[in-house]
C-alpha cells in the first residue's frame, strides 16, 4: 500500500510558492511507495470565484472535503490558502483529523498565518515599517495592514483576527517547514508545535542572464536570486545601497525574471 500525500495550494502558476509546490510534487512522485494528489485552482471540478469566496470559499471547501474522503491521505501538505482557497480548507483539515489518522504539515511561504498581512509590515504614516514578529494581535490592532482605504484596513484586521481565533493555522498543523531561521523562530514564538527549516529550491531554467553591478573591489559580493517584481523590494534595496555609496559592497548580482527586470 502506498503512502498518500495530498498537496494543497491556491494557484499553480504565479510566484515562488507555486514553484515550490510543483517541485515538491515532482520530488514526491519520483519516490517509490508514494502516491501524490494535488488540490489547487486547476484541480478538475475546481470551485469558481464568487462574491466573498476569498474570505470563506464554501465551494472549494466542499470539493476539498470530497477529495479528502475519496483519497484518504496520510499527509496533508499545505502551501498557500489565503489567495483563493480561503481558511475554509483549514476547517476541513481540522474536521478530517478528528476522524482519521493523518499528519498535517505546512510550508510557510510568508507571514500570513502569523500576522494580518503576509509581509509582516506596518503601513502607518505613509511608510512601510517592519513589525517585530513578537508583536501580539492586540498590539497589531493599531497597525495599518495595507496602503488601501481605512475601511479596507479595518475589515482586513477584523477578518484576520476572527480567522486566527476560530481556525488558527498554528493549532491545526502538526509541523511547519520554514524557508529561513527567522521564519522558524517567528512560528515558534506564535505557538507552532514543531518547526524545521527547509530552504526553498531555486528553478534555474528560463531565467535571464545574471546582471553584475561592480563597485568596491574589496567589499562584499551580494547576490539576489528570485522573482524581480515590486513586492520583492529589489529596487528599494539597491536604492539603500546607493544612499550608502555602496559602502563595503564589491558587487551586486541579480538573477531572475519578472516585471521589473529593467529597473
């Protein structure tokens, strides 16, 4: 009998999390004795987007429940859920574990399960300020969760706190994989029972040639490998280096692709 693993993610083609999701599937499928199924936006019979479905996707939850019952996984491996599937799938995982022997694990690609926005930043006063991951939900109430309207911020905070109370990810998953020690420590502080660091694989196919910017011949050699889009902060990082006149920086090499490759 094969060991059954159900991989879960919002999307298939979008960003880094999707690369890891698909790479994980490829690795598991190459292993003897392992049977893999995936549940995402492209799963046959997938749920349609409806008004309010991002907050709680009833149709996705129903189809996910059907797959759980039909496949009977030994492991449910979650990646992202807040962009399409919604926290409704967390409720289904918790329900499934009440009646079946199953291990639920999650790869934390961002801080969404720990804070009211995935970047762990505060947008107050028109600035983007990093937030200490030890900040309590009560303290975070006074933070601005996005750069959108006041109404959007209030509703976002209320929604995130409600989900954190009724379907907290740290209480549902038996183990978390974190891509860095910083993320691992944040998960432990917030109550995750078991955490280990699993660095993300890097896809090196179909990327642009590296760009190397030489500066101080005696300084550090820095490299960025990943998607080059506004939310990644590559431009802001280069601007900060420019403000310091690239102090003690020998070169910066940028490897990747995205919408801002020509910044």
